[in-house]
C-alpha cells in the first residue's frame, strides 16, 4: 500500500465516521482490492478495518457523552449504531461500563480510547514497536530505587529519573542488567484512569540483596509472572503511541486480559537515553487468559 493510499483511506474513514462506511467503499478510495486492502491494513496497523472504525466511533461517542447534553440514543444513532442496546453492549465492551455510567463519571477516560490513525502513527507502528509481543514468564525481582506519585497532568516522571540516575551509584549489591520503571496500576479501575489520576511510579535497579538502602530510597518486590513483552524504539519520544497500541489495539484482539500485577518497563544496559531515536526499551504488560479461554 503506497503512502498516498494510506493517506486517502485514513482521511476518508475519519471524515465519514458518522456516515455509512463499508470495506468496498474504503478499498475503492484506496484504489486497492477489498482483500488486499484488508490484509495490508491489518499488517501495518495491527487492527482490522471494522474494529478500527468501531473503536473510533466509540471513542468519539465517549467524548460526546461528556461534552454534550444529547441523549444516549441520539449519540448512538449519530455514531452509526443500530440501537441504544447495541451501542451499550459495544461501549461496555470497550470501557467496562455503560454509556450512562460513563456520563455520570463526568471525565474522559484515557484507558482503551482509540486515537485517529495518522501517517506518523502508522510509521510508528511499522518501525517503532513490535506489533506482536513475546509472551514470557518473568521471574520475581528485588528492586531498589526512588518513588513518587504523579499524574499525566503533573508528569513528574522525567524529574524522578533524573534524580535517580544521579544517585544510582549509592545503591549496593546491584545486578548489572539495566534499570526498571514500575507503574502502580494495580486495583485501578478503568473509570479512575483520567489525566489527573495519581499513579505510583518507581525508578529502580535490581539488587541481589535489599540491605543498606540509601536515604530516601525504597525497596520494591516485583512479583513476576506471565507478561506480554513489547519492544519500543525511540526512547521517550512517541512512547505514548506504543502504550495506546498495546491497550487499545493489541489487547482487545487477543485471548488475554490484564492481570492485577506490576506493569513495568525495562531499560537494558545498552539503552542510549530518553532522547536518542535509536534507544530501545521493553514494555511488560501483566496478562492472564480470559475466563472464556481458560
């Protein structure tokens, strides 16, 4: 699929999300056969055309629930759902709550939202993240480092890492395998995942023994278990695109669901720094089989 075909098809989809869309129509705009367009779209984005359209419509409808007084039925109709019941089922499948519950919550929820595809996002998906992760069993790890609580609005994470790198040499018994960043999403409900939600963050290294902990530092025991391991390339640049792909595209199309364990990133010894476009880090998502497949 050429760059021009990608641009045409995406622009057409985004311009007609509240209109009738069919695979025949979109592939015609892309100047490709229906079969070829479907295959290449999935290869380059990790998503099926129909799933992408549905989740974009749900994301837009979620924003409309917060920003307008339109009835839920009218929002469902405007976003091409056959009935309020069908809209509610689809909406709840994405956000874990009904449209009415979402509206009462009163805040746009970040988890599972689907941003529009852009050429930058497609290039990112092609070159900056592994679309299919390794499914691995990670060992438990003993970590030592610094901790803070922050939100996406505050974003104290860069300062946390700056201070930690400055003080890392104070930690004894370190294992020379890079650094680990841990995020405390355990017990956090989807409805609580907003830009102002306060999340615990740790900047750490692994140690063989948690003794003689430097002042103001903390210990963290990473539990280990089953994980999906994604490679992200580019340091901190566009890392949010990788997270969005993992949670909003990859996860819903698998037999897995998020397990209530540690979410973390591994910055290997060869990590080149957050500003280097050649830097590679690994994102670990705790997973378990869905009840339907157990």
